[in-house]
């Protein structure tokens, strides 16, 4: 006998932070935030792109980090907050979420 599991559908950005971090990779979420909140063209969002390549100035980068900390319920230590590319940022977020047990 086959048991069917119910499927819950949600629009992007409507999941609570704990569900969002479990259901979506850090890179996918970073790309979504950059496109939706910071108006970065999706075709410019690549793992090797730097935040300055994407048009974020230093204040926007700080705000972006705060957004990620809130979204993933983590704290990015100051000594780890320096990264070159979007891929490195996603790897850092994944590492911090994993270390937290998420």
C-alpha cells in the first residue's frame, strides 16, 4: 500500500525563518533576498559575484548581513563577516546554520 503525504505550498518569503532555513539553501535564499529587497537583476547573481559587483555599497552589505542573521536566526561573528563572493557568503551561512544545529 502506498501512503501519500500531504503537500504544503507556500510563496517565497512567506515561510518563518526556521522553516525557510531548513527548506532552502543559503545560496538560494541570498539570491532571493538580493533580487527582491535590493533589486539586483537575477542574471547578475552568481556564486562568484562580489556584493559590490551586485551594486551593494558598504552600508547595504551591513544591512544584508543583518537580514541574513534574522532570516536564519544566527549571528555572524565579526571576524567571519569578511568574504569576497556570494558563494563564500552562502558557505558561511550554511556553516553557521549547521553549527547551530539547524
